C-alpha cells in the first residue's frame, strides 16, 4: 500500500474538537506509515439543519469508492422526533456493513483504591436489535400505544460471535462472556445466546477456538458484576443495545467516557469512533478529552496492519495518562483539548 485515504467525519459538538487530535496523532507517525490523505466529509445534525439530510449520499459514496478507512467524531441526535432526521452513525454502520463495534476498555493510570486492573473488550453487534428503528404508534382503547421491533438473526449473531472468538484468541485470557436476557426474551436473546455458543463447533472451525473459554451472564447482573468485579471480564459479546449500555458503564470504571475508543468493523471497511457522544454540556469550551478519539485512530490503524504505528500512539496516550500532568477536567486535570493533543504528539 503506497497511500492511505482516511475519510474524516467530525459531525457535531465535541466530535469537531476531538477529531483534529486523532488526525494530528496519525500525522505525527510520519513516514512509518504510508502517506496519508485526509478527506473531510459531512454528516450530523448540523448538516441536517443546513442541507436537509444528516448523511449526504456523497459522504457514503466517497467512503465506499475513495477511502480506505474513516474516523467519525460524534453526532447530536435529538431525543425528540425530528421529521426527516435519522442518526447518520446508525445509518453508516448499516450502509457500510460495519457489523461489529469493538470497544476495548482498559485502565492505565493507577486509579486510587482501584481493584484489579480492568482490561476488557466489548464486542457489540452493530446492525440489528432495536437499532433497526422499526417503531410504530397507534391509538388504542387506552390511548397511545407504541411498539418497537427487535431483530436478532442467526446470521448476524454468528458473525459477531465469530468476531468475539477471534478477538479472544488474540488476548491472554481467551475468555468470552455472552451477554443476553434469554430468561425473559427466550426467542430473540435465546437465538443470540445459542448461536454465539455454537460458533466453535461450526463446520470448518476444526478446533480453532479450543483454547477459548465461554461463560454467559444476564445483562442486568452483568452490569452489577461489572461494577463489583470488573476484572472477571475479558471479551463481552452482546446484542446492539446491551453492548451500547455496558460499554458506557465500563467507561465509568476507567475514569471517563473520554478515554474509551472503538472501531466499527466490517469485512472490507473500518471506521474508528470514540464511544462518547457529542457532549453538548462541554462543547465549544476546548475541554473535551481527545484521548478516546486518538485511541480510535490507533485501533483503526491496527486493523489495517499498522500495529507498530498504533502501538506508538497508544503508548504516548498511556504515558500522558500515567504522568497525570496534562489531563482534561473529566480526569480531574486542568488542560485543554489542544494541550493534551500536543503532549500526545510530542511523545509520538
Ligand atoms: P455523551 O457521551 O455525549 O456525554 C455523556 C457525559 O460524558 C457528558 O457529561 C459529557 O460531558 C461527558 N463526556 C463525553 N465525552 C467526553 C469527552 N471526550 N471528554 C470529556 N467528557 C466527555 O452522551 P449524552 O450526553 O447522553 O449524549 C449527547 C448527544 O450525543 C446526544 O445527542 C446523543 O444522541 C449523542 N450521542 C452520539 C453518539 C455517537 O455519535 N456515536 C453516541 C452517544 C450519544
Ligand atoms: Mn453509546
């Protein structure tokens, strides 16, 4: 590969403030990765307000036809129904078939009174569950009635299951926990649970996952145990909604949502994205933590085989956190977004 074209979609709020940090970190790698070209692309709620669409066709076309990979900032999706608006990140994951959202959560800095180190990865199914957004509203005898469809397929459960087992193989503990609620939702979550469990015995696997141990946990008690004994988890694989929720919960355990990165991965495309949202409460103040976005850039590069470049970015981030001198307010520091970025860049 001679060059790497990266689509940059900052979108809204602090997405615009943290994505330049990710770009600066990649640029700091210099010639140790191929020449990178960054292509700025539109999406988000502001884009919707300006153009009438939250995800212009052009953005999807450029991603599909010109970009090798992408970085997404964060989008502001209103909680009320806005006619014609639909979340561009949910749509992008579907349109690019980015079926896995891989979210590593680990603590580097010694947190006071912290129990054993947290080092887990949430593998979230990214294309179905309640996020297919099939909601209806009718008026019945007792007033308004709403319904939502929750789609769980064998196909999607199997490929997210395979992804979880593959990731487990690369980790020291090689342990997968299946998160579900099949005591209540025996059909949908039952299918998810059984399909993921069955992955190692699928035809053609030939004992590939023999070293991987499997456990399962109901989602509510999984959150409880996550807070009580987070170190028991290694790879947590979950349907879309549970995966979304447990990864935010896990982020609290390492100190901030502003630390937790992710990649949206498909078989032919990868898009890095911090786990956090557009954080309207702190947007525009230059205090958003850029480390989640920077780590997302590293994850994206690793997925492409540039493990060395990724490791250089990651250890620069870890050093900044351990030193504790240049931290944003979410981690108890006084530094600005740009100050943290320049400290990371300096260490790369
Ligand atoms: P949020 O993640 O934006 O913020 C939650 C809390 O964490 C806030 O107090 C915020 O200040 C803090 N926080 C988040 N990221 C931070 C960072 N990098 N540095 C410092 N503090 C940080 O979640 P929310 O407030 O529930 O949602 C706000 C908006 O973001 C909503 O419109 C929601 O739809 C959207 N959202 C988008 C995505 C995405 O783009 N993938 C994900 C989640 C939420
Ligand atoms: Mn979320």
